[in-house]
């Protein structure tokens, strides 16, 4: 193992959720899925020791990276002089500040403890983000791509289905990481869509989905009445209120949202 691939010098920190990828074949598979090209506006979340960064730079020439761990930044700057790197928490930046004439492409082996925060951030920035190729926990990948009626079907799968197309790329063994996590991982590719159902209040839609799943085992009528929409009569919404949230289609959630919009209830 070459010096630049030696993980022993920098110990991954648990508080940052760090698990470094040490398998070159997995790194190349990720890059193959991304297909980075010269001139693209690529952002890497948490480059760590630069294992993925190296292959991205070879293809793209220049990328932007956000890294919260200051221990690795100086080394990354020395190894990749054209790398634009910021010491910052990705979940707290304004992505609009990093858009040029091209939409942003996102990638990274992201910390499992902030996966949902990152995905919600990308959904909120979908008008300027083209796509995202992310390494996530396997169970999260299942939830992101779940179908109606399955136990994994929930908030993530519905919101992503509304705003994007999601591809499950491949499952990843714990053995390819240092340190070895206790769970399997997976790579997913999110393609954000520009066109949404006309007249849909996206902020309200997200609130409706979250409220419906707030009491997952209850029927929709009870879960909504026990949420921020307490007191709202959904009987004329066109949706069967005796179903549970995981039994609803995307169109059902859109109907509920439009019903609230038409009755001027925005919460």
C-alpha cells in the first residue's frame, strides 16, 4: 500500500461518522457510476483521506470538496493542488453559492448519522442539483428505493419518488472500509427531476408525508389527526382515510396536499 493510501496515520473519528474506503475496485465502481467529466461542477462530501477524490480528479481535473475534519485538509491540498476544498459542514452550507453555469453534481461516502439531513438538503436544492451518487447504509438505500406496501416504504421513498428517480447501484461489504462498520452499505444514484406536478406546494407536501408517517401503525385518519393537521377534516380529500400511510401511493399524498392548498390550510 502506498503512502497516500496508508490509513494508519489518520485515525477515523467516530464523532464524524468516518469509515474510509480502502478497496480500489469499489472506488472505481463508484467513479464509473458517476462518469465525471472535465468542466463539470462536481462536489464531494467528506473526502477524508482522498481515496475517491484521487479518481475523481483524474477524470474531472477539478472538483470542490467539503470536509469537516481539519486534520486531512492540508494533506489534500498538497496532493491535489487544483482541488477546491472548504472546511465546513455540508449540511450547513448554501449550495446556491457554489452553482456556476452548470448544475451541481454531488458525490460522497457520507456519514450514516446525517444521511437523511443530506438527502433533505439535496431535495431542497433540487433546482440546482443535477444528480447525486452516494454511499449510504444498506438499510437506508432500501428505504430510498422501496415500493408501496413494503416495510421499507416511508418518508424517504415517497419524497424521492416525488422529486427524483433513484437507482440502487450495488451493495457494499463492511470489509472494504477502515474501520469496518457493523452494517452493509450501498451506492445509490439520485437523478433529480425539474418538472413536478403543477400547483404542488412542495413544502406542504413534505409536511403531509411526515405527518402521515408520524404514527405509522395507525390508519391515516388517526395519524393526521394526531399531527400538525389536527382539526382538519380530510373526508373530502379523495383519499381513503382508513388506509395506513405505507398503503398510499404518491398520487394519494399529492391529493392530500392539494386538498389542503384548496382549503387554504398551509400549517
